[in-house]
C-alpha cells in the first residue's frame, strides 16, 4: 500500500474519500444483513398472537435487523424483508403499527394464498384457522386472534390488539 505522503495532493484527497466510502459501506452493510435465524420464532409467534403485541418491540426488532422502514402509511411502518420466509413462504414486507392507529399490531405480506398459508401454519404449528363468513374477501382467524386476509395476489397475516388504557385512566 503506498504511503499517503508520497501521493500527490489530489490523489491523497481521492484516496481519503475512497477510504471513507469503504468504511461507511462496511458499517452500513450489517444494518441490512441476512435474515436473522430467530426471525421465524419472533415474528411467527407475534403474527399468531402468541405473545404480547408491543409495536415498540417489533419496530425496534425490525430496525435492528432490516434497517429503517421504507414508508409510513395507514397507521403503520412498512419494512422490506428480502429473503425472509415464514412457514415456507416468502415474506416481502412486515408492517408494525404506529402511535396513530387505535390498535397495536404486527403484520406480514406473504407470497401465497390465505388457504395455503393457513394450511402451512396448521401443519407446522398446529394452529387452525376458521373462515369468517360475510367478508368481501376470504378472511381466516385463529382462536388466539391472528388473522389472514387477501392482499391482492398475496396474503396479509396479522395480529391486532386493543391498546391498553394509560394508568391514569384505569
């Protein structure tokens, strides 16, 4: 590696900028690293309503492992999840409620139909989904409160719970 002092001044400046770029790239890469091995356990149990639904917890989890949300829309933060899978199906986005929405929820958009997703969950986790009648689109629900609904050609699976009253109002 050449000594900095032996380089002409313009080349030293370019070298410094290139070095800074490499360092910043090295720091930024871990923010959007591979899908963590615990993604299925953490998000899977959340989507099945098997745990408390804390939007702050899921927001922090998603930021840590997938980076900042790419949009805020409809009372939720939206995260891209390239290469993520749940129950054998690709999950393209995870949705976490923000403070403006009346419920706390976590959701995911999966590349499959609600029927196939429900069947895969039943096979792997034993949880059964019942069809809700009277809906314009097919909706399925578990006894724990988790739901699967159509989202265009995909499925949206989510768990939504009421926000508790602040202690002063209880």
